[in-house]
């Protein structure tokens, strides 16, 4: 079955879901989920996000040049989904959803305590990319819950049960084959 070219991403699924935390210039926390996210480079360590132009996340990153990419598990799917709702600027999605802030090591935006991994980032560059802004961050600190790493250093995907976005409100979790 043919897809409209503008709907190609529907077959580019499932995609890892991340919860990005930022702060505005007044220090107020924002959290928003994204599935247009990917590692971009190992050396230097870079991560890329496709962010809608009208988002508070993009505005905050533009102003403060910092963000945290939090990797959520299926245990907090309801809270992650609630973070996708539109809240007025300055209203903390973390407070509204009951998620906990965890102090970051090298950037000002907090980590989300309930997540399984965290990548603290400083803005490297942004580039207009159609209906999204491509935001690239330099990973300045990375951490994964120790119990979720295999002996070979890989994430235990079945144990971590990270959220994978299929489309709309459909999600999947990985299993090993």
C-alpha cells in the first residue's frame, strides 16, 4: 500500500520516546515527550531532536541552550502522555503529572527521576527542517540505571521496557529475539 510521502514516518515505527526537560529564563521547568529523536554521533557525542516550532521546549532551548533527554519506561506512560498536553508557559508538567525532579550534574534543567536513563545536553546547533527544527545537543553527561545494563554494556531492553512510539496514542515496548 502506498503512503503519502508526508506520512512516511508512520512506517518509521516504533521510535524511541524521550521526555525532554528544559527550563525557561525564569528557571521554570518544562517537560515534553518526543519520538523524533536519535543519536547523531559518538565522537563527539551528539543527540538530535525534531521539535515543533511552536513548542515551549524549543523556546527554552533557544534561550538557555541546555536540555536533558530522559528515557522513560512503560511504568510512567500515563505521565509521559499527560506531558504531551498543552499547558500554559511556566506551568511545570512534572508537577502536574507527579513526576519527580532529580538534580542534573552539568546542566540546569532537571532530570526526571522515574526515567531509566538521562543525557544532559548543551545546544550544539539548530537547523530549520521543514515543519520541525532540528536541534542537536552535545551530550555532556550520560547515565543509565545500573541494574538495567547488561555485562556487555548494552541496555537490557526487556528489563528497561523503554517506550517506543508507534503513532498517536499507540506505544510498544521492546522484546529480545
